[in-house]
C-alpha cells in the first residue's frame, strides 16, 4: 500500500490544520486507521484523539464519499467499496506546548506525528511520504529525510520513524555544531530566551563529545536538539536522532538554572543510546493502542539520569564538588519520600502507567520516582563495581557492553538480561545487589557505598555561625490556594498523619493565629520540634480543629565529604570515578559525618 500524508490549510489563530491521508494500491474491503494513545518515551495514556475533527473519506477516482465508522475511541474503519485509492481528510486541533504535543500557533507549528497522523493498521512497516504546506517564509526543521522542495516533502521509512521524528515549523534560531564531525543542530524555537548562542554551542558540544567518548562511538549521522522556549517547564522527550525540550525561556541564567538546562540535554542525548537503541523487548514492536509493560524503565530512565550526570562531569560542566552536590541532592529527594520502602524498581517501572505519570495524594507514601531511585542505585552499583574490581571495571564498562551486544546489533533487551550482562562485563556476582535494590526494597546505606571512594555521606553539618531556629515539622507538602496553605500530601509516620490531617485541608491558623501560604515556613519556626499546637483547617469548606505536637524535620541538606586517611584503593576508586586527583579534606571545611 502506498501512503502519503499532506498537512496544510493551517488556521493558526484557531490552532487548527488540515490533514490529508492518500492511500493507493489498497486492495481490501476495509481499512482501519488508528491514532496512538501514547507516545514512546512518555509512559502514560494520552487522549489526543479528542483533537481530531470531521474525519471523512472519498474515493480517489470519482471523489464520492466512503463510509467511515468509529470502532473505538481512536480507530476508524473505512469501507472501500472496491476503491483501490482513496483520500481521508480531517482537521487537527492542537494547542499544547508540551514535549509530546501538537502545538499549532501563530508563532510556530510543532508536530508529533503520533498525535496528528493515524497509522494504517497492518501497514505500520510501510514507508510514508509527508508533504507540508506551510506559511511563507517559515522554515521546517526535522530529522526526516527530505525528498523534495516544492512543497517540501519528507520520507519516513515506517510509521515508527515518522512518530520518532518531531517537526518544528516557524522562524527558529538554528545553531549547528560538529562534534566528532557529526552535524548537531540546536533549534531554538519561540520568542525571547536569555541565552548566549556561543555558550550553548560550546557546552552542548562538550556534552556530545563526552557522551561519545564514554560510549565508545556514535551511531548518528546527524542530530537535532529542539528547544521550545516557553513560559513553563515541561522537560524533554527523547527520539532516535533528536530530542524535544519544552523549557522556560529564562532557563539559561543564572548559572544554577543554566546547569539544569545542560542536565536536561545531557539526559535526552544519552537516550539515543539507552532506550532508543538499547531497547526493551517489551517495547518492540510498540503497541500504540494500550499500555506496554516492562520492568526495565528504571534502567532506561534512572541509569540515563546517572550517566547524564557522569557525562556532565566528564565534559567538565560539573566540577568534582558540583557533581557530588548534585548526587547528594538526588539522595535527599529520595530520602524525603517515605514510599521508597514500598515498591521495588522493577515494580515502579511496571506501574509507571498509573503511578509516576499520575501522582495523587498517596503517591509519596507508596511510591518513589524510578528516575531518582534508578539513578541512585546505578551510582551505588558503579561504586560497588569500581571497588570490587579495583577499578578494572565500572558501570561504564557495563553500559558499553550493553551497547555493543544490544544497541549496535538491534537485539532487544529481555526482562532478565541486564544482570547476566553486568556480571559478564565485570566478572562479579551481582545477584545479591540486584536482589536487594532492584527486585527488592532494601534501604540503601549511601554512606557505606560512599566509603568505597574515600567519602562519607550524611546530613550537612550546620555552619558554626548559623543561628537559624529549627522549625517544627508537620510532615506535609502544601500548595498555594489563593494565599491559603492547602495540604497536597500528608507523609506517612509524621505528626500531621497521626493527627488526621488530610490532603485538601486548608490550614488557616495555628494556635488561633492566622497563617498564610507565603509565610508558612517562617511561621513554623515559632513552633520548634516538640511544641503542642492546635491547627484550624477548612476541610471541604467546613471548619475543624486538630491537635498535634510538632516533630523534628528531616535534615535540610546532605553532603559527601572526604574521610580522613582513606586507603589506597578508596583513593583510586575516587580518582577513577570522579576523574580527578584525590584531595584530602581542606582544613577550613566543616567536618562531615565520619
Ligand atoms: Zn528520560
């Protein structure tokens, strides 16, 4: 079957575009068209089909209409009546500045094909031609192969490639760098942006080079970073030869925000290896109509998170202390979530479809991000391997082995494949480690892993001149509800939970005195740990009073610090891991836990 798609007739003020699907050499009584319910890389069900309007079909020969019946929410059946060629026409409404979205606005057109172009059931492997009729003067940026210019035409080898190739149309600023001789475009789409082009070129170039060095080689002949400058953060979505990031236009300064930007790019770029080419068997082929379950997402996302940090260190974007600070922050995020004890990494991966992407009031009590925990378990495994092999191997060795055996050969990763390959690559028995931290929910003793590298890990000691009071702890996370403190989460085993505080409660007074969202943290400093208090709350619009005694808050920060007199192996592990000479603790720094 020959499949051609044309998009045009854009009414961008109305966020709409016309799409035409021309099918030839049909030779069937009926044809099913299906719009995906999810987009690979974003493991939750989306209902973009709601934006498809007025879908109709006509014969190619005499233009007479063909019957179209909706079979389910995202499947249309066209009865061909013997027509060997016909055209399907429909309108797409899209106004969503998110990484997996369709955004049709007077400023730009951003297309993820999965949400705008249905596939022909049974013909997903056929090539697809796409022609784009765009506003004059606008430029098209995509990794799809160009096959014509007037109108611009592109070719996808199959439906997966079409879906995996986002398209931006507008007036983007396009920077091009050539690390390792491979053209990488950085397309900055959208108005404004407090960036310095030469800095982005330099830093992204370093990240790309460090990634290729770490993995050994690159499968790419070109790559595009799509950076959609927006009002809010949505994050990134990986593709095989590109990534789409929707980020605030002010993310490029100051320094700390800029590092967050580089960290996002490093993560998405690492995915071109891990998940796009090192791909779980359970995700091949994609079933676009429903959830695709795998227990490996922790490896695909958490391991990518850890390696993207390691790349930032190898690229010199992170100094040794910045790298350790970033890891300590991740550990804090992990330790602050009581749900870390409830589900294993495998279960968290499996449940992403209803868990990670759809948090609700109990999520922190029975779940933890498989990005965060997956990254931290990767870090601990890395330290364990470097220590036990006396730095003859590392998690980098494992990653390169997986790349060589799976990514480069096209072999898919089975659910049980990763432990054996990690053991083969390192010569170690890693079964107990996987049983405890991947399949199990054991607490991770970060300090003992840190000691393999001559470091200690623990709460950051208070500076000698820090006289700030310790605030009372309720064990809640809250949000701003028109200036009121609205409880979002009540953490397990905390004073708030024991007192019966619930998500949705609006705290309006403590001991009779009014509290506000903006001053709430400060207010709690007036009720140090161990103070009995009365909370006045609106619960579903009705006034209630609760009594509790404030608790002790978790440490506000954690830190890695060099231990005194580490042995030779620990120094060697540190140098191998961090990529810099071991340095003993400077005399002026406060002493950490040791
Ligand atoms: Zn990711």
